[in-house]
C-alpha cells in the first residue's frame, strides 16, 4: 500500500464504523471533557488534590479492568465488548455533573469518583478490544494507515469539541442567569458531551464480528514490514519478557503524557489566569496537531523504522514538557502541550501496530489488555501524585519530573531494541 487513498479504498465498512466511533469519542471526551471537567471541579470548590484523585480514578479503573476487558472480549466478542464499553463511557460522562449538582458533601465526592470509575471501565472495554478488532478487520497492506487514522482522527474531532466546549459555557451562562464562576454552565456542557457520545453506540453495534480463528500462521504472515517478525505461540518465556518491556515503557510514556493532559487546564486557569475560551482554543490546537502527526506516522515508520520513530518521538515529547516547565506564558504552554499531544499521536500510531503485529493472533487481546493496564497505571500514578506534588513543588518542577519520566521510557525502549532481535527486527 503506497498511499492513504489506496488504503481508504481497501478499508472494509467495519473499519469506517470503528473510526466513526473513535471520532465521536474524540469530540465528546477528548474535546469537551478535557476542557471542562477540571474547570467544573474548580468551580465546585475542589483543589488540585481532589482533581488529581478524580483524574486518577478513571486511569485506575482503566488499568484495573484492562486485563478482564481482554478476557471479556474473547468471550463476548471484540465488537460487542467495545460497544458496551463506549456506552459505559457515555453514561459515566453524563452522570458526573449530575452527581456534582444533586449530591453534597462526601456523597458528592464519592458520586463523582464512582462515575469516573464507570467511564474508566468503559474505556478499557472499548480500547482493549478496538485495537485487535482493527487488526482483524484490516489486511497487512492497509493496516498501518488504519491505525494512523484511528490515532489521528479522534484529535481532529477533539479540535472541534475543544473549540465548542470553550465557548459553550459562555453561551449557556446567561440563559441560566449565572456567570462563568458558577459550575452550572459547565455541568450542562458536560451532560451534552455524554449525550453526543451515545451516537456512537448504534453505529458500532451494526459492525460485524471479527474474531481471530485459531490456526497455524504461514511464514509470510509472521513477517511484517521493515523485517519485523512475530513470536511463535510456543515462545512463552520470550513473549513474557517482550510484553513486560512494552508495558513498562508504555507506562512511562503514559505518565509523561498524563502530566500534560491531567493538569493543563488547571495550570492555565490557576497560574496563567486564562479564560475558558482561551483554554479551549489551546486544547483545540493541541488536538488538531495530533491528526496530521498521526497520518505521517506510516511514512516515518517506513523510512526510519518503528523503533527509531518511537524513541525519537518519546525524547521530543520530553522536550515539549520542558517548554511547559520553562516558560510561564500561555503561548509557550500551548506550544509545549501541542508538542506533547502531536508527538504522542505518532508514538501511539506506530507502537499500536507494533504491539499487535509482534504477538501471535490469539494473544492480541491479552497483550492489548496488559499494555493498556500499564498505560492506565502510568496515567493514574501521575494524576494521583500530581494532585499532591503540584501544591508542594509547583507546576514547573512537576512538568520537569514528567519530562524525565518520558525520556527514561524512550531510552529504555532504545536499549532493548537498539540491536536486531528475534522478536522484532528493523531494516535500519
């Protein structure tokens, strides 16, 4: 497959249904929730420790349920499990502002966290099964482009969601007779985002079931682009080491990204006094940068090799976090955040293909669950820890700490794959 247009013609309709679901997820969650949730919590009177707990709760639930999500997907089917998952995310999103508006005191705290846990469980059911489903729905020739679109389209949809979510509270506030210091406009916008996400459920429900059939793979199927080879089913010890390495480096990458995503709008609101509209604009710019970045990932991987791309983008992501730490201005913050999100899109696009092609077909769901669990743990750790670290050391030191973690993940990955190995080889 030489270009994107050829890949688009080769895609089955089921691929487009999954991509549509990812776009709706990008608009509603990565657009609306990323901009509004923390601002809503601030206006309810919460501090960074509780905000870190709320963001960590969804990551904890994602991590804790990722392995069961793979097992459930193998029992119920990947498409059915993913559909249930996206529905749970939508319900959890909608009920967070309901809990914040109806409940009070400790009950409100528990209600908000419980709804985030529900969304986290839904995310794991969806994401853990979406990747192996995409592998099953695509051929080797167009698969890299499918993964690039799966990574790049949600941020593009998130761009629209971020722009709209930045101005929507300002439109709603006069109708409710309040100003933007009141939580009600943000609650309405969050409930709207949950309703939008429900649109993806019937579309994904109409996709076909695509479960991998157990069979012996031919030599041609075990070899991938750039000289890559998959492990045989019998090499369980080597497979365990490999999956652990992929999971651990994924954890470190996720922690670095989580530092930017979890507290970026809090940083803009508290330290830089940015308005909701400006926060939405900066988040939108970061989201839209991820789309073209993901789409160039296949060309980069073909030219430099998957390993080189993953290492380089990891190190450059650390530089984006250093920019966030070094220059306390909203323009610099936007540049740093855009680098983190854009480069992460490349890393995720390339690494997702590598993770799925490097293991036997019958172990993809479990491998996806393990890696998703580790990435959830990384996001959870930085969210929980950041809520307490930021008041103690400030945002600049926190971002530098995240940069160090991200760079460490890239270097460990390079140390393991710097020489051709039996599990995976590159031509470079």
